[in-house]
C-alpha cells in the first residue's frame, strides 16, 4: 500500500468550504498539497497555500483539525491519501494561482464535486455543525 502524505487548509464561511480545482481536472479539492523533504506541517501548508491561492497563512493561527485517509482520487486501487487538516487565518486576497484554475465555495450538498477523502472531511465538518 502506498500513502500520499498531504496537508489541507480548511476555510469555512457561511457554512461553505473553500475548494480548488486544478487545470485539467474535474474534481475539486480542499486546498493544500504535498510536503517537501524536511518540511513541517505548517511550513508545507503555508508554502502550498501561498503558491496555489496567493495568500499568506498566519502560522500562529494554524489549528489542527484532524487527519483523514481514503483511496486516492484518480489513482490505482490501494494508493491511499492521508490528509492532515488545519484551519487558520490568512492575509491577502484569495486568487487562483499556479496549477489552480478555479476556486469555489461549496455547501455540504455539493460534496460529490470533490475527492474521496474530501467527502469524509465534509461529513465530519457537517457532524460538528460547521457545514
């Protein structure tokens, strides 16, 4: 079994969650990405969000939300994505950058637009009254 180690930033406004869609992809993802060698969770998440969304996460505001695993979307059976999620404040104006084509705010009922692990996160957020 192969595990893809990813980090994600959970940003919720008015019971909608921020998601991003990469160029050439159909599914939306909770923003974030893969850790580079030697990076901490916060270093990787801050770098990825800056690259993809053009905003700066405030390191002192990052708050661990949870870690979730599921079959990796669009990968062979048995490749698992492990998503470590944080919430936190940011500075700047959200805008799609790098490989990101589109940003959207999704409601719980729209979770079928997302990857397998994101659906699990949507359900967890809903169970806590956040979505």
